[in-house]
């Protein structure tokens, strides 16, 4: 029997949720037994496969690049999991929302800069008007709150999901 | 002599004395009703609506904190509909301002977080607003971050009813409603605030906190009320 496939992606987050994923330590071997990890910032694969069974999404949808990625990934994914507070509530990336994009860029790239002030126009993806939770943009199937979610919560949820069960996220909490 | 009533809560017969609220009787009997604006020792305003319960024979929901028991009352404290309402109210408490638990002084010591955890809220269905709201850090010992305020008005009541200073009040309405010190005077210039710290102690969230508390310390206040007065009297630096 073929194993279910698992991917992780990284939008506007600090990578802390991926660090917590790595904090599963030796249980990563167990996850690797139960699933094929086919795409992730943690492995060297360039393109998101045609179909993936489960995908953990870290980070809010903040830039045009995030938006393009999440639309693409949603199309190719069975169960999409909002992984951590940035994905679930927009969390820290949302701190810019009350400020507005232009004043924010002016402050960061012009007002506080002494050498070559100027807002970058190439390479850096354009910011969307708001940093938004993933489920405000595409359909999300499972939510794992926490900043970051604990390795225990990630492990238990993945074991449940990979076995076809709805994960028990009892005790999960924003911020923890 | 107090009159004793018998009534039913969630199908169990309980006894209550005249003048007790549904909430008080439920609590006495180990029945947990979620609350937020209520705090033992302060008057009740029934503003948060989390404690709504069903009373047989009435077609509207009743706040348990302000409704007094009557003979033969038949009360339901938990139902699918009530849970749904409580979840929606909790979501609105979060979404009306900006709650970013990970960087909040109250993280893991917050009654709003507790409530979300208890109601198993793992995301918000309602759209986010992210309003632009301010912080008043003009007071030498305390600060208020309106981003975290849920308008429970415990601060207003403790200041008036226990400290007798009447520093806190409410201005504006609806989404623009804010708690304010002395009709909008910066807190640091308040002629009425005694710096007792009671508001900080009763605030359920990270809205009111001691200056200089960091997220890493994991608590927004540490000292009991009176030392604030003492420190002020001694003219000690706030750190
Ligand atoms: S939820 Fe917390 S740990 Fe995860 S990406 Fe966001 S800030 Fe980092
Ligand atoms: S007040 Fe409570 S719910 Fe709001 S950000 Fe702080 S810890 Fe989170
Ligand atoms: S500052 Fe705190 S106590 Fe006062 S209304 Fe806001 S949340 Fe309630
Ligand atoms: S606790 Fe009763 S309405 Fe808030």
C-alpha cells in the first residue's frame, strides 16, 4: 500500500512553526514511516507535486507571492491544515494591518533609512493590502493554533490525520 | 429570615436563598457558566452576555449574573444553541480589536484566552477588522493598550466601587467605544487616579498592565495592590 503524502509550505511566518515541526525530534522517523514527505522548505524539492494528501501551511497570506502559492497549493491538496497562529489568525504579520501598506513601506524604506532610501520594486513580492488568515483566502480543513503549536500537538494531529481521523486539538491555545 | 427557594438547574434540584443570582446558585452547585464582565465583589452590568441561560417559560435568554432566582425556576445553562452564541460572542471579543497573543503581556494568563480554550475555538469564522487603536503609556506605573480591551468595564467598576476614585469611564459607542481616564485626560495627568493598581489587577486581558512587564515574564502584574501606594509615597523609580 502506498503511504499518504505530506507537504509543508511557508508563507508570511517566522519559520518558528517549522522549527516546532523539527522539535518532534525522533518522532520525525515515525512520521516518515507513516507518510512520504514530498514538498517542504526542509527538503530539496523545487515544484509542488500534482497531488498531495496533506499540507501544513505556516504563515499568513501577506504578499502577492503568498497568494499565488496558496491558490496553487489549495488546488493540488486534499487536506489543508492552517499551521500556527500566523496561518490561523494572521497573528504578528497582521500588526501592520492597522497601519496600511504605504505608510508602512515609507517608514521602513524611506523615513528610517539614511543610505539610498527607496521602496524596492523588483525581487521583493508586493504586499497585499492586509495580511490575512489562510482561511479568509482559501478553504482550510484543519486548524492548529499556537505560536508555535507544540511538537506534541503537531505529532498527535499528524498521526490522527494520517490515519484518517479528525485530530483532537483539545488544549490547543492561541499564543501558546 | 431568608426565604429558601427550590429550583432546577440543568435538571438537578437545587436550593437557593432569596436575592441570589442564577450565577451564584450555579457556582455554589459546581455548575460552570462562562462569564467575563462579572467579577465577585463588583456590581454586575450584564454587558458581555456570555452567561446567558435559558429559563423555561421564557422565550428570551437571560443573563445569569443579574437575574435573581425565583421559586420553581427551571434553568438550562448548556445547550447547542447557547454554546454557539457563546462562541460567537467570544469571537467578537477577539475581533473587535487586535489580539496578538504571542506578543501580549497577558499571554497564558488571560481570561479571554481561557474562554477560547474552554469553548474550543481554534479559528475565527467572522471577518477581521484590525482597527487602528491606541495605547496610553503616560502613567508612571501602568499602561493601557486598547488593542487588547474587551470593554468588560471591570476597571470602571473597581475604580468607582472599591477605590472610590472614579477615574475610569466610557466614551463613544459601538465599535468606537473606549474606556477613558477622567473624560479623556491622559492617564498620567489624571487628577483622580490614586495609582492603587486595582484596575490592572481586575482586567481580564492584557489591556491594563504594569509598565515594564515583558512578554517573557508571562504576567502583566506581580505585586498586590498596596505596594503601589507605598512606592509612590517613597517616590521610588518605576522599573
Ligand atoms: S505562528 Fe508564531 S512561530 Fe509560527 S510562524 Fe507565526 S510567529 Fe512564527
Ligand atoms: S489579551 Fe489575551 S487574547 Fe488578547 S492578545 Fe493578549 S493574551 Fe491574547
Ligand atoms: S481595560 Fe481591561 S478591565 Fe477595563 S474594560 Fe478593557 S478589558 Fe475590561
Ligand atoms: S457575566 Fe453576565 S453578562 Fe457578562
